[in-house]
C-alpha cells in the first residue's frame, strides 16, 4: 500500500477508541449539578440558572472520499459522574464534509458543572466508506486492528486537566470534537473492498487549536429585525426531524442571503427570511467569537435554497464540461424524497444537465447576473434539481441529474500546487490538486476560447490582483482559494481570493513502526524537541511529510527530522495507549510522560503531527502531535 492512500487525519480533542479511557480527566471534586429537569430552554426562570454547551464537529484533512456512519448518541459526564445526553437521537454523518468547516451539532442547556468526559456511539452496520485508489473511488470496510469488521462502537471522549469544560450560568461554552480519520486509520487499497483498519479516537477541545468557519442548520423559530438576528432550532447535518437546542444567529449589513432562490443582503435578507415564516429551513455559515460565543453569519440560505429541501441536490467539483452537461466528481447526493431514500449518499460521478433557465449563484457575489457560462472546470458547486433515477451505489455507472429548471451555487474552490513563476498580478503554478482531488482527473477542454488557450495543469495561471506574494519562491508549495475563470474565458485560469505560501502552508508528518512498534522511535527527545530516527528498521509504509501538495519521503532525506513545538499559540499533544489517553498543552509535560513511558518494554506504534515544515533545516514545527504506545 502506498502511503498516499492511507487515511490519516488530525483531531482536536482526543479520546480512546473502542475502550473506555481514563487518562486526562479531572478527579477534583465539583459541586453536584442542579437537577437536569431544572434546565428548561423554554422556561426563562430556570434557563437563567443554567449554561449552554455548543457542540461542534469537525475533521482534519485526510484521504477518505466519503466516511458516512450513523451517530447513535453523544453524552457528556461531569466530574461527579452525572451524564447529559446532548445528541439524544440517531443521525447520519459524513465526517469528510467537515475538513474545512465545523458543524454545530447541538446547543444544549445544562446545569453548571465541570464536564470532564463523554461518549459518542457509532454504528458501522450501514456505513458508506469510500477511499481513493489509483485516482478512482473504491468502497472500503472499516475494521479493528485485528481485521474484524466494526459494528456498533463507543468512543470515549476525554478532556485534559488543563482544558476542562466548566459551564457557568447564562454563558455559552464551545466544545469542538474532531474525528481524526487520517491519524486513526490505516487503509489498504488492494483488497476488494478496501480495508480501513481503525484505531479511532475523538479529540475534543474547549479552545480549539484549529479555528474554522462554523456551519449552523435548522428551521427558523423567529426573526428579530431590531437586533439583526434570528433564532433557529438546531438540526445538524441533513436531518429532517429533531431539535438539538435553540441558537441565535447574528447578521450584519454585509451578510449575504439566498431565500427561496432570490438574493438579498443585510436587513433586506432578514426581512425576506421573516416573510418566509417559522419552520423555514435555514443554513448559515460564519464565525463564532471566542469572548462572548456570538455567531455572525456571512452567508444564509433559506427555504428552497437549502439543498435537499424541496429539490434533490448534488455537491462536488466539475471535472468535465460538454456543452450543457457537467460531470461532477466526488458527488454527495442529497435526496428530497423520503419515499426514495432519506439519506445522503456518495456517488463518484454524476452528470448534470443545465440550461438557460438554470439560476447561478456565487459565494460572495451579491448580484443575480450570472449564467451557466460561469461554470467551469474545477469549480466546487452545489446543484439543486431533480435526480430522475436515484442510485445509492458509488460504483454504479454515471447517473444523470436534471438542473435545467434548478440552480447552481458556486463555492470557493481550493487549489494546491507548486510555484513556477510570479509576475505582478499573476502567479503560474504546477497544479497538483483541486479540493484535494488530483489534477489529472480534470478535463480542461474548452476552458479557453481555443484549444491552445485551455488551462494547462503544468502551467496553471492564477490572477492575484493586488495580493502580495513576495514570500513565494519557484518550486515551493502554494495553496490558493478562489474561483475558476468562466468557461471558455481563460487565461488566466483562476482568480485567487487568498493564498497560503510555503512558509505557512499546513503540513503533516506521519510515521508508523509496524504492528509491534519500536522501542526507540527517536534519537533524542527533550525540551528542545524530538529527533526522529528516519532510518529506523521498524518503519513501515507510513513515513512521510506532506507540505501542502508536496509529499516528502522521510527515509530519503539526507538528515534526521527534528520536531519542535511552536513558540506561541495553543498546542495539543497526546499519548494514546490501549487503555488510556493523556492530553497535554505543555510540551515539557508531554515529553516527560513519553520518555517515562518508553521504558524499553513499551513500544511506539505510530505518530502524527501537524504544523509547518522548513525544508532547508529539515525541521517540523508542531502545534499538534499524537503518539500511540503499545504497553506490555
């Protein structure tokens, strides 16, 4: 198995898989919480005596194309053993949807207390897991490390001693959960289906190291035009029933609205939402301030503009266009008709037909002046229309989706590559991937007015405008966010809204030492950092540094790689074993525990870290690192 096809993701709050885990939780006494019945969100008298926990779910970047399982429930536990059920009913979740965004799962009113742990229950009986093999989608089954397929599992969530969740009266508190697919799975793409061996864990943080935009869904309860806000009943993912708490969403004069297929901005959008009435489905994307937990929306969709409300929907990237027919790769299909299939499902390719009556919207573009000419290769889209022949088989032949009377929303698209040349207002790159799909799967025919002007992945031209790119250098990685040029209008091929250069691009290091592990993973370990033994004879297929789109083989480097903690900002380090999980925000505490644990009998099985990599010094600066130890 090539390590580019293994699933490894980073987590925010770590909990041990498949076994209860006791490390990292507080045993200090706290007052018994008030009776749970006293915390009624609809009773202002009791509500003032309680606090609110905002539960967010996210995932780090990995190689799974789809990872959909049923979440049966989520509970939190206080230091005194009281439990609160924050997700009281089953819901279906595709964890790969949450690499770039955090989904608000619940806003639950709870008694004041210190919450130290929790449990999330998953059911793999009807899971839909897809990995990439040789550029195409391939079904996979999830197993434990002994190759036994998973059924129902319970994952323990533990908060570190320094980062516990203390809920106080009349305040909202964020708890972000990260289901680390990449760090907790080892994928073998050779068998049919592929096998994903899992050592799952959940990382939970009260103050997340990774800050992402937050997405909030749910039916409208009320609009307050004076306060420029509205309130919803939280209903995460694509659930059509259930109530996971009340949540207020603030808007500004700049907030973009699409309500029932019409564009609005600011107060006018809020009035359009109010006119749509209570019960109208909504989706908002925005930011949550850390000081007062105030959520402010940048974009609000409501009514028929919500995917799957009264039309089928497809989410994915355009990889080919022939006239009015678009091939969407990596498509998530969101059906509207419960009689056919209420669940979302993944399909590798969907052919979408658009036409003159198809409405086209674009994130950040507040006018209704776009046509289907804007839809070009690479563009990430959500298409609303009709799926005449529903299919839940990801490996089935291409299916046709009719959007001739529907709508397409263009989303900010993510490029990665290496710099070829920089000139004022433009950067030319070697394109490696679009939204984490390899550039080779995209057919750029027709992107220019003639064949010789079509986009060329070997020299992909990005308009940079006035953005400063002075830190970039030839051959170095770059990540760009923006939109492909309208079909037939290249070059340039892409307009960038923001860029991340090689000095700041997020990097990951992953190394495994086989089933039995190694007693000496590092040549040295201390306050000044860890020095990996890159030539350790126990190293297995996992031995890489991924710097943006660039994959570096650790075993082929001229020197051993040094890992150091970053100097400022929040950090999270974890030590996982088969029956415990310890979390640290202090590097010295982490290293001291690890050194004491590696006593000659305990072995290290794997390690994953996230941060920035300096090629010249072969130094990896980590803000997040986890190591898995096998104790005798």
